[in-house]
C-alpha cells in the first residue's frame, strides 16, 4: 500500500515525533511504501532541533523516502533558514497534493 503521511503536531511536538517515528518504522517493516512525509504545523520544530533533526535525517537515509517541510509553517514559526541549513527540503502544499494523488491512503499524524 502506498501512503502519504502528514505530520501535523500541536504543542506537544516531541511526543508526536516519537509516535511518528515508530509508526513509520512499522509501515516500512510491513512493506508499505511511503510516497512522502510532509511536516506541517508545529511539527516543523522536529526538523529544526538538533536531536530530532538527526533522527529524521538518519531515517530518510535508511528508507529513501521523500520528506518536505512546509515553507509557510516555517515562516510562521520563524525557522525558515534552520530547516534549510540542516538539509531538509522546503516546499509548499503542492508537494503534499502530489503525494496525495499518488497514494492509496492518506494519513495525518497529530
């Protein structure tokens, strides 16, 4: 099954980070294809913090999955250059819409 995943954390983005990593690992282990992971809302903090950004970069390298951080949310959180400097692609909702069209299922993790 092809999955498009939006991570849309609220204030407790650290807990969402742990949940998202575990869930995505389970999907991969069960041979599901993740067409893309889109960081939205407060989840943009996950890719701009030292520890969590390293976790995500390692996960991306291991699983060869496309990941994009929402440019609008980075601007709202005043983190635009942080994500780019750490090596995460930044884009708008067009990337998310494209993945949704490719996926069999769409999931939002909050």
